[in-house]
C-alpha cells in the first residue's frame, strides 16, 4: 500500500520594522515590528532569513550577521534612521 503524506502550504505573514533600539555605540540591538512584537537582533536576523520581515536583507561582516535595509534612494528608511523605542 502506498502512503502519501499531504503537506499544507505554509502561510508566511510579512512584517515590517518600525522602530529600533540602539546601544551606546549606536549598534542596533532590538527591533520592533509593525505587529507590535519586539525582537532581539538575533531573532530578527533569523526571521529575515526565513523571509518573514520585508524590506531588509541579512548581511555578514567579520562573521557577525546583521540586518540591512534593502537598497533604494531613500536614506530616511535606513534602519539607523528609524525611530527608537
């Protein structure tokens, strides 16, 4: 007898970064999403890699992963320019 497993399609709800928290060196440590959730940078990197956060991509520098706003001509939407919480 042939057994077939049926997998339901996964629905991914995209969120957007609205605010950031920076440390004394102006490094982003946490982000707040438009759904109200607050994530550490590590959690946000993971969600961005899974395609759950729009408008950003994950980059690596010196072995450290971080978020960067997708390139466009608007510097006002760069992550370090967003409001702080």
